[in-house]
C-alpha cells in the first residue's frame, strides 16, 4: 500500500516528465479519487503546493485554473493577492496578471470558452 508521500512522489515524477516532454500540464482530480476518503480542503491545498513547486522548478508563468476555491488555494500558495485584469474571455472567465504570472480563472460550473480551447489545444472537457 502506498502512503501519501510515496503517492505524491510518483505523481510529481510523472508531472515533471510530462512538463519536460510537452511544456504543459493539466492537474486535475480524476474519477478514481474517492472524494469521501479525503477532505476537499486538504486535496486543494496539496494540489496548490505541488502546482507552486512545479511552477518554481520549471519557471511556469501562466496558469489556467478551474474553480474558485481551487484558485484561492493556488493564489495562497503563490502568495498572490493583487491582480490586474487583462481580458474577459466570457462572463466569469477572466485572465489577470499577478506580478509576472498570467492567470485565467474559470468557475467550475462554466464551460471552457471555445477560444481558450483553441489557443491551448484543449479538445476534451477540462
């Protein structure tokens, strides 16, 4: 049985490999995660910590974040608390600048606007 740390090590290794090969990465919880086995807050905080570590390691300067509470956790991990609006892709889907970071935030219940899908070559539901 994997403990949490070894599971995160495996995940981090895969994430690093994907970033090195493709220069992009989608981080999400898949259907195999049993949400009742974890506290949502802890999952978001862990995700935010790992996104921050990957951003630091690879110099990532652009994020697309789905969900307000996920965005809040990531902003907290990055120490982001000041934003400059750049573009509104659609109602509620906003691109902002936070220091050197470009961040697009989309509510979890909203569909991803087609121009974003095309720009980032996202053809599946995100």
